């Protein structure tokens, strides 16, 4: 047969893809990645380590003395994809389609579902935070790692008209029209992370011409990936209305107060804040409790008593959220995460993951599959034993005198 025969190559490829050695190699690589990811959390934080090691196709490192990046090992996404393909093709090619193999079919389906669940989580899981104080009502959650530029028309004391621009748009577009207003924003500069300090006599001219910007110097920094560190986003924007410039303003989440300007009697504010997602319902923190073990300062339990109000669904009830007891509502899960301000402020971690049930379903399938396979194997073994006992001739018995 010709060495370039496509059928031969396809057969060899299937042999490799369904190899048990490939399965063991993938499992070993996952162990290495888990160990490396765990150790990297010291420097990168949980979110950064997971993104680099577990949810990437390749793990890259920086060469010393330069800006070159080289791959050193496959990432969790690539290993998981190969493992899923290995299990799926091996199941279709090698497992006999019969009742005596149904346990193995169920077990393989559970393993494939487990890998698929991680891909769904990596692609669609979104994490936010809900921060509120006792007595405060909030109808939105915030993205801790993403900022947005908010332009607020505060002319009406009863309601604010807010236009939010994601920080990524600031880095891609030079002009951003605000729908429903005569204002267009011109972006003169944008740093994903920066250090702000008072301007010195040796500093270059300031890009800003209005507000606090002319007195501040911003130095660009590498982007932070640690969970316990925040990026200081800085941008220089120029509102333009009817062809007239309203000044170049610096906005940053490091500034404690918004920048303000007026146009035709209307008051506007510019501020950089965590990106918000509005819920369509509200939650009020009625009481936060921080319980300690008697006679010690060791935390025993954190809990938030919240009032959930959703007019669209007729919901108006109190919910207690505490450790290991989250609230699941309308596709989001609210976990008790942290607290502050003398135990009067509560921080809830809000997770939206459409694949959150897949690991549970996978565990059930694998368990059921192994039990079924064990039961079938045990039944066959008992049948063989009974058949062997029936085929053995009985020895004649002798009676003594």
C-alpha cells in the first residue's frame, strides 16, 4: 500500500487519537497545569493564574532581556479539547454498542460532559460584585476588573441621564457620539493602568486643559491581573458640541470626584467607575451579621439579610445569604464574599454561569455509569461461577462398613 494512502493516514490518526497513552498524557498534563496554576496564584492571583494556565491554548513566558514571548506548554483549553476528542472518538470507535457496555457509555459521556462544562464556563461565565451598605438599595452589579466612562446629565434633580462607554471602546475609537445628545467625545489618550501623581516642573505639558487634569501627571504601568489589585484606568476626553470644544478632561477611577462641565444650561459629569450591569430588580441590605466564636476574634459566619424586590415577577421577600448558602435568582448566583465599614457594608460575589449544572450532571453520570458497569460485571461473574459449578461432575460418595 502507498505510504501516502489517505485511508492509511486516517487509520493511523484514529489510532493516535483513541490511544490510552494519549488519555494518560492529557491527565498528567492537567495535573501539571493545576500545580503550576496553584503556585502562580501567589504572584498573579486566582483570576490571572486561571486565565494564563487553564483557559488558554498555550502557556507563554517572557524571555529575559526582551519582549519576546515563547510557548512552554499546552494550556488547559488545548489539553481539555484533546482529552474530550480522545474520549469521544474512543467511545465511538472501541466501545461495543450493547447493553453489557452501557455502564462504560454512561461513564464516558459524563467525562465528556465535564470537559464541555469547563469550556462553557470559560466562554460564558461572568463575575460581578454587588456592594451595598445597610439600608441601601441597589439595582445593579459591578465588574471589578473592568471600568467604564460614565457621562451623566445631572440637570434633572429627580433622575440622571447616564451614558456609559466601556473602557475597551476608549482604546479603539477616537470619536464617540453620545446618542440623544449634541455631544461627541474625542479621545486623546487612554491608559489601562497608570500611576497618578502631582505634576512637577520637569514634566511634559499636560494633555488636559480643564478640571484637575492640568495638575496631574499619569505614568503608564503594566496591567495588573491579581485579584487583590485594581488597575488605575486613565483617559483624556474632549466633549465637543456644535463644533465647540468644552475642554480636554482627564478621567480616572483614582479620582474621588467627577469632572463637571455645562452646555446650554445643562450640567454634565464625567467619571470613571466600575462597569455596571443593571439587574431589572433591586436588593436592599437590611442587616449584615459578622458572627465570631465566643471569646475570640475568629470569624464564625458572615451573612446578609437582603430584601429582594422584582416588580416584573411579583417578588418581594427577605432572603438570608450566608457562607455556603447563596441566592440563585434569574440566572445569577449571589455569594457572601466580604464586608467592610465596621460590619455595615456587605460585598456579594455575583456569578452568572449557564453551565453551572454541568459538573454536577457529569458527576452523577460517572457515578451511575461506574455502578452500572460494576453491577453488570458482577452479574456476569456470578453467572460464570454458577455455570462452572453446574458443569463440574459430582464425586461418588463411599460409605464405610
